[in-house]
């Protein structure tokens, strides 16, 4: 038992250290290892030893063996060389045979392929048809009627309508004539000779419209624009970047006139609504005169005698009787009839004499006709000019009237020296909204004002009262 003790003492005396950085002198007295439970997760790394390393190596070996069995069908070391290698002779036919059907699919195709190899369940609802039994019974009935040679009522009505429409379409085709198709295989889909419409030729127009195979004719009023103004108007030259002095001054003058009109309207409204001054306030005399206005009627002749009005009839007295008309005699009636006849004869002779005299007034009549035609032409041109002027003006589409937006103008001191320092004016969204209103596409609108339905009620809570008190 002394030999080991001596060997340990000799190693300690030699001062030999291991090759690792964390190695220590085996002869030196070591610290006492802390004992603890090994069945906890935190102790797995601490108490790992050679058996853990052996287990990891064994696991890696078994995983490698399993991978070789799955990929190559067995261990690679046990397989013969013929199954692992082949002799490349450089034959294109063999290469084509070997590579045939082995092209690698694209990455996107691999991503789009389903992960699961289990086929999806059959969608039963996709094969169900609403009223399927009823439709099957109708189909069997049609087949039985077709075997007997009986045509259903719907097809009879359709054939009768087609028979009526064929003569009209034939006459129209002979009158118009079908043009040849354009060269190169191109054609106009909006033309009457569209080849896509050939299968629909000769069929009933009402049937095609009901089955959505033919477009409904667009009304002519929808082709006309509500306003002739362009969608985007070009601003004046003075509002552009780096304008000329004359153009900028003209734009400033236009903006100045707009502000003057607005100021005059405000002053007029203020003048009408202002309270009268002390000098303009009504007095007691003017108020009395205004109250007596129209009550006293002044006579035309102040110096003449006043007319005495007739005495009113006594109450209860009968109204005065109108003078009775005497009955005309036969002689009076005959004379009146002769007088009317003579008057009508005189007027007829006068009209004939005037017509004869008009023959000598042809020149003056022609001049009057020319003047009348010139006046009518002037009025027609004035109406057309008025219509053209109103075509570019916004119409009254709602309760509000269209108001032009403010001019986007910069003062002379605000003009930018470069495009980089240019300050934008206005808003593109507001400009497009005003353009829609000006072109009569939408009615003028204003921002909706918030109107409270119920008045607010203030309630003092108990907790707040306790704090304040």
C-alpha cells in the first residue's frame, strides 16, 4: 500500500500539469465536489460525463444508419460498386434515356404542392343541384315529347318570332351590305361587321337582350356631356412658375377685382342691416304721418264745391228698379239687319281695294320681309350664342348655388427664385371637387353641421362632491 502513496507523492512533487487549460495538478488537494440531485434538468449539463458523450455518438451513428437505409436502401459500405457508380460512355441517347422524366420541378411548383398526401374529402354540395328532381322530370318529359314529335310551347313561340324577324333582317342586310373583314386578322369590336356577332345574326332581338347576349342600346342622352368644359382647365399664365411681369400683374388685377366685389357685397349687407343713427331715427311726427298715410283723400279742385253724396237708401227699402227695355218692332229689326249687311259689304270692298293697292307696294313689302328675316336671324344667333355661353356655366342642380373658388395667386414678394423653393398653392383634392361641380357632374355641397339632438345634462357625482367639500 506504500507504492501508490509514494507515486502520488512523487507526482505531486514533480508539479506535472495536464495539457488542457482548465487542468490542475492532480496531486494538489482538490475542493470537495458539491453533491446534488441528478434527476433535475439543471443538473444534466453539470453531471454529464463519458457516458453522455458515448450516448451522443451512438445516437449520431444510428441516425446516419437510418438515413442511409432510407436514401440508399441499406448501408452504403455493404453495397457493391455497380449499384453506386456507373461508367459514363458519353452517349447522348443513353443520357436522354436516363434523364427522361427526371427533370427537377421548379421551386414555385414545389411550394404550391400540398404538404399532405391525403386527398381532400369529396365536396358533396358541389354535386347537388337545386330542384334537381324537378329538372330531371322535365327533361324526361321533353325526351318523351321529342320521341312523339311534339314541340314544346316555348320553342314554338320562339320559332314563330324568329320567322317574323327573318324577313326584316334579310331586307336590312341586303340594303346595308356586309363589309369585308380587315386584313391581318384585326377588326373593330364596336363596328356592325364584328365577326363575334355573327352567331347572333338572324335571332330575335328581344330574346338576345333577355339572355344577356346582346347589349342594350345606350340612350342618346347619355352620350352628351353635361358640360363642354374640359376636365382639367389650364390656369392663367400669371399662376405658372416664374411668370412674366405682365402676366403676373394681370392675374393680380383679376384677384383684386374679385376681392372688391366681395367687399362691396359685404358693405351692402352691413348697410342694410345696420342700426339707424340718431339723425335717421324716426320721430313722433314722422310716425304719426306714416300712420295717417292714405286715410285722408285730398280733392282735385280745392276751391270747387264738394259733391254731396247721394242719400243712402233707408234700411228695409226695396232696391231701385232698373229701367225696362222696350221691345223692338219688326221695322227696327229689319233696319238693323240691313245696316249690318251694308257694313259687312263696305268692309269687304275696303279689304279688296286694299289688296289691289298692295300690288303697287311690292317693293316696300319685300323690304319689310327682308327686315323681318334679318331680325329673326339676329334673334336665332343671339339664342345660339346664349346657349353656347350657358353650356360652359354651371347649372342650378340643388338648393345651393355654385361659387367659384378663390384664385391661387402669389404676391410679388412671394415668388420663388427656383423651383426647389416654390411654395404650392391650393389643394388638388379641392380643385378636383370644384371641377366636378362646375361641370354639372355633382351638385354644389357644403360641409354638414353638427346638430345636437338632445341638450347636454351635467350631473354632479357623489364622489366629486365629497372631494370638493
